[in-house]
C-alpha cells in the first residue's frame, strides 16, 4: 500500500491499494474511489458489536484493492460545522452566493 497525506487544515490521504489489500474508513470520509475497488459496508464483530457501533453513531466501510481511494479527515457534517463561523450572517445557503455551498449550511 502506498499513501500520501496532503493538505494543511483539511487533510486528505491519497492511497494506492494493491490487489487483496483492504482499507477501513468511516462513513462520510471517502472523497473518491476508483471503479475497480470493492466496497463492503458490513460491520465486523457480529450483531451485538454492530448494535454498540450504531448506538455510538459509528458507521464503517471497507475497500478492497486494487485501486485508488482518497479519504478526508472530516465528515461532511463536521466540515460544514467548521465552515459555519466563516459564512456571512443572514444567508440561507440558497442565495446563489459562491459562499453558500449549495445550501449545505443553513441559518
């Protein structure tokens, strides 16, 4: 497996996965995966551990290579929360302003 961490504030890891290798990720962290990757969202650890993860709000997936995947360090909800203080006040997110981010952040 080869990887490179890029970025300063919003870091991403660009990964090249060889045949048979796997990467585990948290739901919402994946930005890109190549077409030949195999994705599996089944929880490891059986039924009871799956319930514990669900109650804790954790959702994971696995990707099996070969291929490329890019993961970010923040889920989209955390990214939106981090950007909110920098948004102009009084914007609904639907104003057409380039800062509205497609309605992602709402007042």
